[in-house]
C-alpha cells in the first residue's frame, strides 16, 4: 500500500508565477489535509478537504491560495502570484476517516519544498 | 486558545541512555494527542497517540509517552536511545473546535543522540 504521494518534491518559481502542488492520499483515504512548514517552525494547518468539498479552510491565506480535491485525481494546492514569503515546505496528509469519530492519525507525504526566487 | 508547547528546542543524550522529549498542551475538553518524527527532507512519521485509556502509550521504534492530565503533559520517552533516533520530534493535539480537522503542532524538538 503506497503512502501519501506528493509531487513535485522540489519546486522553484519566480515571483509572480503560479505554483501547483499535488497530493495523492493513501489508498482508501478520503480526507486530505494541507500544512505549511516555515523554516524553524512547526507545521501550520491550512485546509481540510474531502472529495469535492472544502470542509475547513480556516488556515488558508485569504488571497492567492486555493485548494481542491476533485472526484477523480489528486488534491491540488494552488498558489497564484507567488512571493518570497511563500517559500516553505508544504505537506499533505490523509486519513481514512475524520478525527471526529476517534483519534485517527494522519499520514503525511514527503512534502513539496517551494522556493520562490 | 488551543496550543501545544515543546519547551526544549534541542535535547542531547548519549546512546544507551534514557531520553525524554517534553510536551505540554492546552485544550478544552479531553485531548487527542500525537507524536510524530521527521527525518531530514522527509515527511512526518506517526509514532504514537493518546485518545483514552491507559496513561502510558506505547508506539513505534520503542517509544512511549505518558499522558498526565493534572500537569497537561504528554512527554515522549525511550528507555535506551539509539543514534538513529536523532531527528526532529513534533507533539500535536487535535483541534477540537471542529471535529475531524486540523492537528495543532508544537515547534518541534531536535533530538541528538551521540555515540
């Protein structure tokens, strides 16, 4: 059973370009979470999605950031008009059910390291 | 506000000695607590969790954690450290404001085990 897949592993963009980060959850998992890790900091929650639905986006910046999890295909985190402050590691996690039914752990992907020049 | 604190940025231990990585939390209601480990340029790996039941939780790679409600702590422990345990460790608590959503992470503690 493959784990959570993320691609690309490394992404370099110039200021003003768009960044698209992809996440394929573990087989059988229908809940996806995105986190951002800035240098010297812990992970910060961004958004929680189920298939075709955004459940909680309370951690997402209001502008330039969007996420989706279509019925078919991976979850996408999209950052428009990137700025240097967007440079970070972006991690995706998945779980087979929501935490509301118990303390189900989230399984993390290897991350995408975004560098904005 | 719900939060997790890891008071030590770095913990240094000699191989074979016991190790403790500290974590305290602040949540409303009963906490769901987790420990994850991150190796360089890798994602987070789940170690163990506390949901309910015994205060001593056993996890992967010989790690265990003790839940202490009165001290609101969930310290990670291992009786005998290995050099390969050297990594970044994160404590996390589930955000119970909205069921099924985020984990709130501490800033992480770097564990360095010397041979």
